[in-house]
C-alpha cells in the first residue's frame, strides 16, 4: 500500500470523524429547567424554549408582567402547589390555559407562544 493510499484513507477517516462530531452536537438533548434559577414555590417563565432567555418568577398572581416579559413567554415551570392560569391580556383577561402544580413545558404550543401578559394563581 502506497503512501498516497494511506494518506487518502486517513484524510477520509478524519473527515468522517469531524462530521460525526458535528452531527452529535446538533442532536444534543435540550436543557432541563434549572432548579437553581426557578426557586421552589415560584411560578417561572422564560422568553425562549428550553428555559432560556429573559426570566421572571413570582410566588403570586401578576396582573401585568411588564415590558420585560410582555408577550414573550415560550417556556414555563410551575413550582408552586397551586394551579396557575396564563392570560393573554393584563388584568387576567383572555385565559389561554391552566398549569397544574409541578408541571413544566420547554416550549408552549405555537398558538400560545409569545402571548402571555398576566398570570393568576387558580384556574381560569
């Protein structure tokens, strides 16, 4: 076997390993909600999927989440022992859905994405 043949095989093997490594990083598992960020007893919302981006947490109802989180919720985690209802408008109007205690969602359904303005402890 000549040097050219060995060099070609080594180059091909290196390229295959590089491709495999790049592909593996694309299929990595999404992050899990970080309990150090969302404190026990709080309802937490994040701007982006997989619990990333801007963040808000509260132990009680919030009639308007303010400019920082208005119409930006994509993921949530209810670490309270109460049901939490999410509303499209301020003042708890336009109920979209209720979240059972302990439930989390890394990415809400597209028709709810980036629409939350208020949330309230209790069912709609």
